[in-house]
């Protein structure tokens, strides 16, 4: 725990937690409630997935990890640069 606390004060924390992006998200009204986290509209493993304000939304933590895990599992064996087509089924 002490090592983690030390890293919070380092330059690595800005790389991990992206405080400038979080400020922009908050200014845009995208503030996660209790039990929520940010998720991607387009995962950054895809060329279109950017670390920009438009690509993040607050969602329930369980939803974020469930959906993200399913997508990553589906593409795990694809080579870099492979073209994929995603279908969203509700």
C-alpha cells in the first residue's frame, strides 16, 4: 500500500489516472456516481478509440467490466491491424 501511495505522488499517476481528461469529463457533466466508472464508447484497442472526452461515459462498474471483458475475449486471438465488425445486441 505504501508503494501505491508513493506512486500517486509521481509522474506515473498522471499517466494512469489522466487527471486532465477527468477535468474535461467533469466540465462536460460526465461525473460518475457511486458504483460507476468511466467506460469507452470505442475501446482504445481499436484505431478509432481515443483518449478524448467524446469517447468516455460513466456506467455501472459491473457493466464496464462485463462488456469490456466480452469484447476483449472475442478479439484476443486476432492479429494487430485485423478488421472487425461489432454488433450491439440489447
